[in-house]
């Protein structure tokens, strides 16, 4: 980890950002006290199914009739889909 002052960072932020992108970590100090640490982001991993379900289970249920009303209001209610209208199967 490199330790630099706030003034050093302000003098050349592009150089610090390039070093961080390359994997370096910087500790920025002001009057000798750490005020900021810049480090590259951690590797992100995909969510497993259980995590997705946990995040989504708190969402409100979908009101298909209300959604259809909003779609019709926005796009008009002329025959957009022909005889095979999936909204009719859900709402009807």
C-alpha cells in the first residue's frame, strides 16, 4: 500500500487512478491521518439462485390487470397482438 498526502493526490489524481486500476492500493492522508483508501474493486461473483430469490421475495406482487390498463393507456388498446393475447390468459 502506498501512503500519500491529500496534496500529492490533488497534484496528480490521474496517476493515482491509473495505479489503482493496475491493482495498487493508496492510503490518502491529511495532516498525517488517513482520510481515504483507494483500492481496486473486488472481483464480483454471480449470485446463486437462493440469493436472487431472497432479494426478490420482498417485491410486491404483480397486478396484471393494472399493468394491462397502464399498457393500454400508454400504447392504445387497438389490437396489437392479434388473437393470441397473453394478457387475456392472465387477466381474463
